[in-house]
C-alpha cells in the first residue's frame, strides 16, 4: 500500500467520524431541548411530544402546500433545527422547523417559477419540476420513507431525501441508532428497504 493511499484512507475515516459526531451532537441537543421544554397539556394526548423528522416534514408540507423532497437536521446560528425543502408547481421553499416545539421558524422561497425567466434560474426550474414529477408519480412520500426506515432499523431519522440510481426513483434515509448512522434506501415501487454500510455507494440526491 502506498503512503498516498494510506493518507487518503485516513482522511476518509476522519471525515466519516466527524460526520457521525456532528449528527450525534445534533440529536443530543434536540433531546436536551425537548427535556427542558416546559410540560403543558395537549388535550387527551398528555404532554407535548418531541418533534420527529417525519413530523417536521408534515408541518413544512402543510405550511407551503408543496411536496417535501429533502429534510435534515442542521445547525443554524448555534441552534439545531430541521430544514425541509419542498416543491410545488409554482414555487420551491425551504422551511425551518423547531425540533422541540414543532413550530415553523421561517420560510424562504429561493425562487418562484413564473413566465419571467429572470425570476428563477432555468436549470433550477427544470430540476425542481423533475423532482416534483417524480414525487407525484411515486406511491410513497418522503414521510412514508422516513417511517419505513425507522421501523426497519428501530432508530431515529436525522436526514432523508429523494434520490435516484440509474434513472430509478428512490428515497435515502440516514437513521441514528446505538451511536451509529445507518443509511437506508427505500424503493417506493416495491416498498423494499435496504440498509447499507456507511461506505456503501451513495445515490444522487435531487439537491
């Protein structure tokens, strides 16, 4: 083995460890925020639950009227939040959701699709509309993919996205369980769930 190859492998392992550590820190922060949240009645359901990634996606879709194509936990200005990207026939949006309360913190619309070419880059238009077409044709939603991945692994989803492999529509979900990130790929046409190693071949996200 050449020194060059060994160096590259070392860098890859360091990058992987850093990524896992970041997700673990994010999940811990969310758990602590939920624990510190003041308990309050929520009808017959009792105390207000901590918001999951799937719940954040539902909130974002209701807020924008679009379909979610990507959702993930991110750190913004020192605070961990859920960021959900949605797309509809006339606009795309990025929705930031508070993991503790489930409230929408802000909505950004990076581009509004219209007949005016300068409003939204043509390449982005085509990409967004292609993603929407695939979502509308899929028998499974991003929420469904998240729930399937969590059921299969028994873990907690921290990222999910519409993906593709050789032209086929797939969903890829990253799930945290036992201090390990598990990558799960779901085929929406067959509902088949496949758990990959962290070094498995990554699908192309519609990002």
